[in-house]
């Protein structure tokens, strides 16, 4: 039987703070496929994640199909806004949520992984994080600082991670990020430069696939996921409407699940996808293929096709 087998591989999933997002779903699927999974968690959410785990609040979602529990090999503090600790301003380093965490930068995480697991600690890196402080503002009203923050945390962080983690990878190493169709089509309400950040992330996926492919032999892909009511998506204030809209207007009308994104991720990071790099893969029930809303209730007058 053809099987996704990640036994003996170690994955780092950056962007897990609870069990409600794509990062958690991907971590779980990779564990189902046999990988060891470490996670990177934003320092402001670091203590909360530890508490949720300690109190058993994630136990139901941690259950794997063989009855065992998803165990994170290690949880690392990570603020993807910073490439090195020196680059973090004093007020961040001294903030109570940061000062006890050690080096929370991308370079700090790379160094810690080598200390913990040796010179080649990684096989798979998943970038499942994004943040846009002005996401609720239309682009026209977005400040330069808000725009640059969005693109720095949500797109440049991937460049920085590939630069620092690719040299730490075993043969067959692979990177994956998550993007959203707002990169290429207008999604009113997905503001603050987040659409620009996703466009950059997708373009960088192609360039990084080439550069890091030639230099390190690694693959770099991104999944363009449909709307899903995670914590981050809820911050946009439009996610419930987007989920409903997608369900009404996609070729497949059952709601997309985070597990479907996890399954596609497991394939893309597995040896079965060894020929795939530089790709944006849609996992959105086919919504990206549509050019016209179908549901009469959205005022198009067109009936759903039989
Ligand atoms: N939910 C959707 O509808 C949707 C659709 C397409 C793509 N995506 C993308 O999926 C990815 C995961 O998001 P999600 O929707 O699953 O939400 P989520 O809330 O589970 O994940 C976002 C994570 O980013 C972390 N984060 C924020 N700023 C950070 C920083 N500076 N450093 C490190 N971590 C930071 C948060 O703590 C959180 O864990 C994001 O790239 C998002 O844009 C989401």
C-alpha cells in the first residue's frame, strides 16, 4: 500500500498556541504519519499553551487514531518578528512574557535545535503563523508601520526561517507555509497589508524554492487554505461570513476542515512529493476556481447548478 511514512523525521511547526489552527492540525497529521514534532510558540502565548496542555484542555484534540496522544517533543518560544535577539527592542526583551524565555529569535531557535538534537536536527519546517496589527483597516488606511509589521512577521519570517533552518536539514528537507487567496483576489476586510504579505509569501515560495533548492537541496511549498475560524482568523472579524460564503460558493459545499489541510501538508512534506517545489497548492474545496458567486442569496440571481 502507498503510505505517507514520516517515521524517523523531525518536524518543527512554527505557530502553534492552541488546538484551533492549522499549525496544530498539521502537527497532529505529521505525528499520525510517524514524525517527531517540535513546535514554536509566540512568547505571549507560550505560558497559555503550557497551561492548556498541563490542565488537559487539549487532550481530546491530541488523541491520535491509534489511541495514543500527540506529544510535542519540545515547545520552543519563537517570535518570528526577530531574526536575532539583538534585533529585538529592549522593551520586548524586558517584557514579562519574554524575559524568562531565553533567545526567542529565529536564530536563537536554530541554535537551540542544534544544542538539543545535533547539527542536523530537522527534516520538515512548517511556517503556520501570521500577524497583521492593522488587519481590520482597509489598505488605504493602513500605516507604514502596520504594513511593514504584517509583511515582516507574515512573509519575511519565512525567508529568515529558510535561510537559518535549511543548513540544519537532513537530505530531503522540506519547508511549507500557509497562504490565503487574498494574495491574488480582493477580499474586502482582509486588510492592514495582510494581502500584500500573502502575495510576498507566495512569490518568495518560488524564489526560495529555486535558491534553497540549488544551495541545500530542500523543497519549499505553500498551501493556500480556504477560510477557517482559527484564533488568528477570528481577529479579522469577517471569518464567520467568509466560511459561510465559501461553503455556499465552492464546487464542494461541505465545510473545509483543518484536517484536510493537515493531510495535504503531510503529503507535501513527504517523500511522495519529492518532485514538487515552488508550488502554491489550494486546499479550499475548489473555491479558487470560481469566477462568479453561485448562490442566489448573494444577489447574483443564479441558481446553484444541479
Ligand atoms: N484561518 C484561515 O482562514 C486561514 C486561511 C488561509 C491561510 N491561513 C494561514 O494559516 C496560518 C496559521 O493561521 P491560523 O489561521 O491557523 O491561526 P492560528 O491562530 O492558529 O495561528 C497563527 C499563529 O501565529 C502565531 N503568531 C502571531 N505572531 C507571531 C510572531 N510574531 N511570532 C511567532 N508566532 C506568531 C500565533 O500565536 C498563532 O499561534 C497563517 O499563516 C494564516 O494566515 C489561515
